[in-house]
C-alpha cells in the first residue's frame, strides 16, 4: 500500500495520515523505507525488497562498483568486516568462493540478514579479527556526526589501525577518491591503489594489498563505463606538443590515479603542457568523447566573446584547467545569443613568464 504512494511535497502529509490510520506507529518507518528504496535505484538494480537507513544508503557502494571489486576476488574466501546493510556482500556472494560478513552495528547487521540471503553474518569489531586466512574487505566510514573526514586516521575504524591489524594478510580497503597517496605510503601501504569511475564521476580509491595487486602495479584507473583500465606498469612516456586535431579530457579516474601520461602513451596522444591533464592527438581513441579544435586564441573574455559571436554561438560548454575561471560565471558573462553549440577548452600552457592562458574553440565529437 505505502509503496504505491506518490510521496511528493503536496501528497506527503495526507499520505502519512492515511498510513498512520492503517499502520499506527509504524507508518513513519514504512514511508521512510519506501522513500529510501526509491532513492536507492541510483545505486542498486532492484532495491524494492531492501531495508535501509538513510546513512547506510548514503554510504553503500553502488552495485557496479561492488560487482567490479567482487569480480577481482573471484573464487576467494572473503570476509567483509564492515558489511553494513550488505551492498558488497550481495556482489561477493556471486563471485567469491565463500563469503562471510560482519559489522559492529546490530541494526545494519539485521538489515543485511534481511537483504542478503545465504551469507553467514556475525557482529564483530573489525579491529579484532574473527577470521583467519580470508581476504578481508573493509569500507571504513568516512563521515561522523554528519561531517566528512578527510584524514584517513579519522575514518571509523581508522585506516592506520586497520592496516596495522590486517597488514600481514590479503586485504582490500575502500577509501575516499581524494585520499593522499603519499600519506598512504607513510602509513606503510605498498600495494595497488585503484581509482574507479562510474558514469563519468570518480567513486573511490581502493587499496589492494601487495598479494592481491598485479605484478608491478601500484596505481590503476578503472573506468566502469568503458572497456579499459590502465596501470602504471604500462609505459608512461608521451611528448608535449602544440595542439593537434583533437583535445581529449581524460576520465577523472585516469587523472586522479596520476596516469595521464600512461593513457596518452597508450592512445598515441600528447600533452599540451606537462602540468595540465588535457591531451591532444590527430585520432580520437575509440569510444572517447573529444573536442575537435576549430580555433586557438590567447584567452581574454573580450577576445573569446568576439570569436564566439562571429561563429554565431549561443550555447557553450566550457572546460578549464590551470586558469582561475569559473565556467558558469564566464558562460553568463559571455551573453551569447547565436544558434550554434561549441565547446571551449581553456588551459594554462607553458610555465613561468612564458605561460599563457589559451582558449581552444572546439566542436564536441558528441
Ligand atoms: C561505509 S560503511 C560500509 C558500507 C558497506 N561497504 C556498503 O557498501 O554498504 C562503514 C561500516 O563500518 C561499520 N563499522 C564502524 N566501525 C566498525 C568497527 N570497529 N568494526 C566493524 N564495523 C564497523 C559501520 O557500522 C558501517 O556499517
């Protein structure tokens, strides 16, 4: 019954009243569960039977990311020691040889028991291991009291404590994508850092202990929407040269993993500047959205407005790196009135006194 409610701003009050007349005190939780299930479609293929709390849903790993991690653990004996409501367990159940889940929070564990049938679960503190010889999957909470924690020592449980406890066995830890890689080294981590993107946005940096990392790989960018991943075991030499036919803005996972040059080398591209992530080439890599260069000019707002007006441009997508320009503000200030659509790539090219902000007026490939 509640699942059929519209639950919009205008219907919510009357629908809660109607739910209360049938379900009494349970109405609020029923309504919240339906609302959370609707929100959960952004992360899960079919959350219609799942139980969530708002925080647990917010923290849950999206199904394609969990499935990717689980595939890498194919056939292994796995212990998800911060399993929460079971978003990773459900993927691990499909891929691991055997999987067990634990969490310190009894409510989340009860939800996991409902959400993921056929997986053994127990309540346990991840800092006091309850399994031996399994691969441990850890996803410490990165928020507390509503605040996001940037220092991995402030995660719950703390990352340095987890590394100390599990350092002598195979482990996988999900962390924030912005984690300081140098800090991980100082904490003694020497495995692979995998940066994963989905639908164009960087989702996480995942730490794979040395025993689970591929030979010679310390950084990997995985793009779940594309066919490829790229690692630092590949050659990373690429030239720096003036712009060619195309500009390519590599996926955020490639940039965050520090693999721009490796990506360029793989696809025969070159850098426009050694410190800027935009690449150029005469051929667009398969399946990649690129920007075909129509015109290059020294960037100033006035010059750009003139150039765009003379091309009868009305809509512009603006990409900026290395120049202090806010794309939305610039778009408004350009006040374009034409009918054409272009992209403008603005970048600082060169260093020191010779550096200049350059604008490339481009036609997007799609
Ligand atoms: C970010 S959530 C995990 C989310 C989960 N991977 C998912 O995709 O749904 C972190 C979890 O760690 C649990 N946790 C926090 N401290 C813990 C500890 N000391 N031992 C075990 N679990 C803990 C929390 O209860 C929470 O469920």
